[in-house]
């Protein structure tokens, strides 16, 4: 009789685990989607930094959904096919992630507060790639505005990336609310909107 009760609980526990794993996998995908959205210019930078992590969140989602598929399928033949498909998908995903991030880069980051105060800061990220098709130097010029969870990051310029691409010569505050970006092929000036703080390129 004791064995019968335990056996009766097993399918119910399995169903609960399957639901929890499926919900967890979908939640990880939604969190990553939110991180991707906030990674746009003007997005909330803390949310982007925390959630725009494909290796962590998509890997966790894949693992959770694979586990849910394995536990949820009770028929041996279908379970075997499900395992083969999900394992293959997992291997393809991991290989894709590794190939996308296999090129390492030496990174330096500089930060300059605005003359009007530390609420706005000009950030220049410099990456140097020694090998691969994208060998060369790459610069990102960013404006970080605000504090805490409401802080936002604006993309001002994306320079370089290949041996024949433009090079950044300088990026600096040229006024209390003005930023100038100079490369070997153009010069761009941005003025900060007094209400929203958004950088607007001067025409």
C-alpha cells in the first residue's frame, strides 16, 4: 500500500517539475529579450548589463526546456527522438555561442564626467582584435546619463572594426552639454537635450 501511494505521487511530481522547468525556461528567454531591448541606444544600462547575457540566460533556458521535454514525455520511442533532437539543438547552440565569442579582444575603457556635473559621463570603449577576420581596432563612444536603475546609455559613435575602417582620433566634452567626436573621416557634434538628456547631433 505504501508503494502504491509513492507511485501515485510520482507522475504528479513529474508534472510539477515539468511545469516549473518550462516556466523557468520561458522566463529566462523573456529576461534576455528585455536585456536585448534595453541594450539599444537610450536603454537602461543596468538592466542591459544584467540581462543581455546570451550564454547565461539562453543556455539556462535551453537546459530547462530540454529537461522539461525529457521529464514530460513518457513514451519511450518519442522520448528517444526528443532527446536526440534536443541534444543536437543544444550542441548547435553552444557551438554558435562559442564561434561568436571565440575572438578575444584587449579592452580599455575611459570615462570623463561632464563639466556640468557627474550625472552625465562620456565613455569611450576601445577594443583591439589581434586575430580573425575582424582584426583591427574598434571604438564605441557612449554617453551614460543618470543614476541607479533609471540611468541610461546612449550610443554616439561606433568606429572601426577592421584594418581599413575609420579610426577614432578623439571624443571629449567641448561645452557644458556638448560632445564632439572626431575620426580620421568625420567630425560629429552632439548637444544634450535639456529636458530628456538625450544627445542630439548638431546639423
